[in-house]
């Protein structure tokens, strides 16, 4: 673990020595209550001018429980707890960080352009809802062609079920999902299968059950508020230890747990007016870790800002993240397929919006947004596609719907294959939401406590891949993923390697992607009727893929297998067709 940042928590060493360290700058005394056969109290020593308190004990073992006693009257768990005894209110547990032995030394990480991400909620991914059960499903994802799994937050939250964004112990895994060794085994197996692991983290939460950080110090500030709750203190007085706390947390996952990357949720909620933004400082720390370990580490931002600073390099005033989620690609695609124009979809609904999304990832880059009633976004300096993650579905866009409907319950089967084609054939980093690959119809609902048990159960995947449509959709995804991986034209992410234009006034997109002598023509028909594309170039075309084919449980093809100059191409309603273009020798 890097030592640039002040470490907190109970840090157990191999010789049984354990350093207990906690930040409590305004407390007059801090006492460790170590629970065993009987409770033993150990006073901590204040570190000069830092606000930290610490002590070192011998003979400490894995699994021992402890509390901190603040000013001799307030008993609290450790904010940097590695495990909770049972709930967010009970004792913290000491864990041995060296109890699991990784065997993934040959794994060095993954390049952004090789990412094909599969988003998972551990609790609903399998009937058991555990790390161990998820690990058993990894070979099926590897067979699909997935190169990275992205886990919704797994840190300790109140209750037994939650999306995870209400976690209050960022260093502790939720008890229901399993132990640290279970989680490390999942990561180790993923690496052996050639898959990266990305963890979703939320650095900006505050007003949730079990959050006792304010009893220790000014982790939060009234300088900023969100929904009536104070904001995380990233730039007010005493902010340095708070920044250190979250950076240490990020480095723990990336280093000790061998996590390959972090997806940072709702960064627009992390208010920071420092000269060096928190995300910039974090990206620098992660860069240092990369150099020390020789393993690639990824930082993926999620914001509602259309702000290129997150992925711009530090040299031009950016924060240096690897990539960011491109919600507007989803909005443009979803509104075209469903016809929905309410809420955020009010800014979309026209084919031109999807053209902009394919071209720049951001649709709104400074123009007026009717939904927001103001100008929104900023023009990108570097719109290389490897900086953006796109999707037809994800946990947020599905789960925030009142009924949690997945796309498969909103549109036809042909439209599902069209959506898959739009995402997988785009130049961006594609993300699938668990179950999307076979057309899961169970909803994904919002659940946050025991009272939501019914919503939790209904959100579990059914894993029904035996019906003809589901099996066909799964096979279609496998083809598209393999084509994306192995076709040279599909691996180029530079903006000048892509040409896209609507065909006249038709709801039809023509996309050309080129790499050297390899050129593919992608036709996406968003009309509910048959459309015609006229091939006017002198180069002949040979068909590679047609989503309307019977092998994909489609209505049958209309587009010819080979096309010459000035010949029409007929496209079935809501279909995608891919041709390769022959290159003439000079």
C-alpha cells in the first residue's frame, strides 16, 4: 500500500502487531475498547498537530472486535472499519489483509479500448447473492466475450439489501455478500479468465443510517448541502484528512484487493473548489500506484455535467480520468426506440441526437437544453471514443424508473437486437447490464431496506436462456462482441476513423468505420417499416451480419448478401446490417 496518504483503521501485520489509528481532531481523549473474553481499554496517543490518534498493540488476531470510546462517553465503530460484526451500529472487526494469496501475477490489467463491461449487482446477480455464487458465473461471462465486470458498490450499508450507494463504511465489505477472502477469490478468478474487475464507489454520501463520521471529525461541511444533508468536506477547513481517507480507500481496493479500476459515482456531488480538485489528486495517486505495481489501473467518472475536464489530461487543466459514462448516448438511443420524451428524454427523440452521440459522446456541448432550461455541457477537446462508456441499459436508467422496467419489456425483440448493435458496433467502451445479453425481463427496482424485500426478490435474475428468443439474443451478443474484438475496423477509436450520417430524411443511420484496408458499413434502421439504402460507392459490399436473420430469431433478411454499385439494400424494420467494403488494389 502506498504511504503517501495517512492510513487509518486497524492495520494488522504478519507478526500480530496491530496499529490502530483514527482521526478525531476535536476530541480530548480516544480510547480503544478491544473485545475478547473481556473488554480491555487502551488509551490512544494524540499525534502532534495532526488530529490523529494511534496506538500499537501486540498479540492481536484476525476477527477480534473493537470500538472507539470518544471523550470517555461516546462509543462508536471505526470509520475505517474493515468489517462490521453484524450491522453498521455494532463493533468493528479486525481482518488480516494477508490471509488470501493471489495467483494472478501474470495479469497486468487491461487497456480501455479492450473493455467490454458487464455491470453486476452482487445481491441480485445470483439466487444466493454472494461473491462465491458470482464467481461461479464468471466462466459464462468469459464465454460471452466480456472483458471486465463492474460491481455496484459492495461496502457495508444498513440492512440486508441495498443498491450500495448508501454505504457508510467504505473500507468494509457488506456481511451478506461474503468475506474479504471471498471477494479476493472472485477477483483472482476473473483475472485468470482474462477479465478485469471494476468497483463502483460513492465518495459523496453523508446522510445515511450508521454514518458516525461526524462524531469523529469534520468529515462533512455545511458549505455545501445536497437534499438537506451536508456535503463531504473536500475543500473546507480540516479537509486534508478527509481527502486522505477516501484516497486511501481507493488505493486499498486497487492495491490490496487487486481491483483494476474504480467507477466513481455522481462526482458532480463532490463539491470541491480547491486548486487541485479531489479527482485530480486521486488520479495522480493512482498513477503512482500504476508505476509502483506495473499494473494498469482505471478511473471511470460518472457525472451529470457533460464536462470534459474529467477525462482531459492534467496538462490542459483536466483531472486525468481514464473514461466517463456517456449518459446522453443512452438517452438518444432509448428515446428513439421507445418514443419516450418525458423528463430527461425531453431533450432527445430525434435521429440527429444519436448522430451527435455517435460523433462526440456528448449531445449537449453548450447549447440550450429544454429539460434543464439552460445551456448545458461543454465542447470536448479530445473526443477519442476510448474515453467514454456507452450502454442501452444500466442500473441507474433501469432502476430509477417507477416500475424498474428493463428495455425488453418496453420494446420489441427486433428493437432489442438493434439496441445491442448500436452499442456494440459503436467506437465507445460498451457496457451491458446484467441479464441484458439474453433479454432478462425481471425488473430492476430501487431497494434500500428490509421494507423493500419484495422489490429485492423481484429484481433477481431468472437466468432463463433456454427459450428461443433468449437463446438467439445471447448468440447475437456473442457474435457482436467477437466481431468487435477481432475486426480491425472495430478496434479503432479515433474520431477520424468514423463517418456517420442520416440517410436523407429517413430514420436510418449509415456508419462507416475504417482501419487501414479494412472498412465496414453499418446500417441502423430505426423505422418500424422496411427502408432502403442505396449503395452509390464503386466498391462492392459483402454482408457480415443482419439482425433480421432467422438465426437470431428474426423475421428473415431482405438485404442481399452481396451488393454492387447503385444497388439498393433493403432493411427490415428495426434492424441492423453490417457489410464489409472491398478495397481495390492500385
